[in-house]
C-alpha cells in the first residue's frame, strides 16, 4: 500500500478542486486472485472517490472480474459497479460486462468497454 500527499496550486482549478489531497493505493495478487484499490480525499474541498478492481482467473483463458467505483463532488455522487466475464486471446482480453449504471450487457474489446 502507498499513501501520497499532493499539494496543488495551479491558479486555475485548485480553487475548485482544492489544494491538499491524500491518496491511498494498494494492490494484492496471489495465485489466481488480484485486488487493486485507490481512494482519494481532497482535504480542503468536497471531493472524494474510490475505485476497486477484483479479478479471479478461472483458467488460463477465462477470468471473472468486478469493478466498484464511487465519486462524490460537492454533494453530487456517482456509484457504479460492473461484473465481467473475460476471455484471453494472446495478450488481450475480450468479454462481456454488465454495468449497474446502464443495466445492460456490454462488450469489452482490448480493454475498451462498448455498451
């Protein structure tokens, strides 16, 4: 895990996005399972978000994954989570994804989701 403090003073966006930010990131991988997360809090503005990705490799070619995202910015919030079934072809992943936001199945090609 890694914790980072950022001081931002660009004269343009820092008045809205804040000057002081804390970020916590981490990852874990063992055998067929992996977990990655990131959370960020602005200390002097109303801005918070976190993301987590979890994956389990069922076989050498197939894996299932889950992604959870939350963003909050000055009282407005956004929550999404998605589940994916991925197939590895060479060094690329292809698969089906379901998003809570769209409530639809999508296709993921080479890491880009198409809904």
